[in-house]
C-alpha cells in the first residue's frame, strides 16, 4: 500500500482532527475493529470530534469483513461492524497515527519494525490494577463468549486510555 492508497480520511488530518489513534491486531477482523467501534462510540459520548480512529492488522487481507461473532457481540452493545473492511498495517498508517495501540507483543514488534517504536503501546497499558498491560486474547475461531470477553477487556482499556488522554485532548 503506497501513501496514495491510504483512504482519503487517513491521508492527513481530517478537517478539525488533531489526534489520530490506530488499533492493531492480527487479521483486523475482530479485536481491532471492535476497539475502533468502541472508541468511536466513546469519543461521540465525550464530544471529541477532533480525534480520528482507524484499525489495521499485521497479517490482514485487504477487504475482509469483520468476523460474524464480532459483528454479533458489537451489535449486542449497540455498535455496528457491518461496514468494516480489513486493511494491512503499513508504514503510512503508522505515520498517520499519533498513538498505535496493539493487542499483544507480536503486534508491538510489527509496529516497531515498521518505524513506529516511539508511538506504540499495548492497549491495556492504560488500565490501572487488574488487567494492566495484559494482552487481549485473540477470540478468532472461538465462540461468542470469547468475543464478549475480548470486547469487555478492550472496552475497559479504551475507557482507561481516554481518561488518561483527557487532560491533553479534551476540547
């Protein structure tokens, strides 16, 4: 993917956007799309229109849909993943992002290899107490209950992340 292949909304700062978050997992069909949807919802609740969100996968195939289980679990929480299409992690996406949030150590390594060492963190690094810096288990191939567990862990992590970012990002 070249810089010209980045979706127009990711080719720079969208009008009024001042901060860009990128969530990364393996296939960009369950964990990172759920994180993206959760974050968009929480940003709307906070009225933070100046923050943009995207997701990608270290082994993603371009254009795959979100996994059916992720769609069901997100829908249970009032979020939609029906329109999600996967995209591979690229240096251009890392360049676009101000902060790259990964689900596990292998994703962190991939981001570092693509030049994003100074901006990558486990998504759970912002959680205080239990769950701090714990990888988010990959539910792919599992039942909906595994997806619910991953969703809950990601939701807690994203809420903690936004609380930590509030002093610098609150409008």
